[in-house]
């Protein structure tokens, strides 16, 4: 029987821990610039890093949180998100960029107080993951089976590592911008149970892909 490798909540950690995690600070080659949104030019929010087996690299994903729903952050090509496949060695924490400057629009004054504690550059906490292999071929079946076996809530499953993408809608496997071939599915990410570490996937799921020969990656979400 086919198996599914789940990414299960396994506690917290320092923001620069070199493990697969949701939130914290991205690790990248020295001199890497913090990515910005192609639509609004603001800094993207760091979502997660996925450490690939065998020293194959670290896949990091970012998404725009400056004006949710307006910058095409769900699309692999619209420019509202970024995904990078970095080499495993020599990575350092990226320093946080400056926050966007607040506008002078009086209509936004009421929203400022509500949003003053929200950081558009990073999530509110760090979640590390445990890899759990379940003897079920589909992600949703594997999540349900893990929950029943462990006695823990199914929403503590934060995603899937490798295998076959279980799309919520149509198959949107991105093509590599280098070689033009379909990218390999790397991981699925879900919002999880904690608002502090819940990326805004519209209550849906995100999908990370990579083309290792070209050193490129892509990211999108569906709901």
C-alpha cells in the first residue's frame, strides 16, 4: 500500500533553527535580499522553510500579507509570492527589512490600531514539525488515520512532504521557468490550529514545487 508522509505539529523553536518549520526567519545565502511583492512592492511575509533530504537544499516560501487578496498571492506566477530553492550549506538568517511606511489616508486610521500588532513580514510564532509516515495513499485519508491513531486533532497535521499532491481544485502543477518542464511536488502546507502561525490560504492549502536541476521553486494555494 502507498504511504503518505505527514508534517505534524511538534512544538516551537528559535526563529533561526535550521529545520523544517512554519514561521521564524528564513535562512538563505549571505547577501540574499528579502523578497518583495511584484504588485504592491511591499516586503513579503516569510511562511515556511522545508529542509530536503540528502542535502538537496532548503525550499523557502514567502507570500504577500500587505493587502490580503489584492496581490494575487494564490498564484504561482502573479508575483504575490516567491519560492526559493537554496543550497543546504552556508545559510544565514535574513535580517528583517523595514516595515512599510503607513499611509496618510484618514479612512485607514481605525484599522491602524487593529493591525499595529500584526507583522506583514513574518508569522507570529514558530512551529516545528515531525515527519510521520501513514499507510494511506491520500493526504486527507492519512490525516484522518493519524488523528484516530494518535488521539490528537486532525488540524495538528500541518501538511504533507513529497508524494503526490492532493489538489483541492484542479491540478496546477507549475512549469519550471528555466527548462519548461513540470516541477516536482515538494510539500503541501495547511493553516493549522493556531492563528499566530496560520498563513492566509483562504482556509485552503498551499503547494510548494521545485525543479532541482534548475534550482528553481514555485508556490501557490487553493481553497
